[in-house]
C-alpha cells in the first residue's frame, strides 16, 4: 500500500484546488454559494500578497485532498494561530489517512511557526467529520458563535463613518 504524501500547493495546482473547492461545496450542499474562480484563487493564493496557503494530499501521484489555511492572531495568547478554512478528501480516497496527514502537517506548521493553536469550523450536521476531529483531540468551542457580515450588510456597515 502506497503512502499519502502531503506537499505545498504550487500555482500549477490552481485547477486542482478549484475542483476540490467545488467538490467540498457539493458535499456540504453549498455549491450554489461558490463564487471563487480560477483567476481569483490564483491572485489570492499565489499572487504578490498571498492571503492563504494550500496543502495537497497525493496518493500514487494523484491529488486526493487539500487543506486551505491562513494565519490569524490571538490577542490573549499574544501569538499567531492557524485557521483551517477547508479540509477535503475525495470520498473514494477516504480511509487512506489523508485527512489525518493533512491535519498533522498543519499541526507541524503551527508548532514551527510558534502558533498558539490550530482552529477550524465544522458544520453541526457533519457527524463523521466531528467524530474524526474528536478522535484527533479537537474540542468544541460551544460558547462561541460565528458571526458574519457580508453582501449588502457589509456595504452598509462600511458606509458608516469611523469615529
């Protein structure tokens, strides 16, 4: 049995990354919300000021999963953290250890970069993912609720004068 390899994504992986994002959105029943396109992803992942990083999981030389992440900062810890935006492994490749290998690499990066923590969100209906994360030692942050401002509400908020 061949091993899962985790590597840093390169700009030549942009189509693979875009396809993984679409596959994840489809799995989460959110495909209708995907606005990202190849050019936008290329600019923000590999342009002059990258906003996020991507790891690619491969098995037998073929991409089977990815993790997209970026740095955040904890004012209480006074140190950076890593935020995992997306983790996805193709359904036919699940059970090969790619998800665990991606999270292990993220944990290694977090330690190497002196991050205080590695965090992510999971949909509350995704019981298999939640069980997988608990088995790895993740704990829920039940006292926190995600808040979001987007679309018209974002524009309206931005139009308020500062101060």
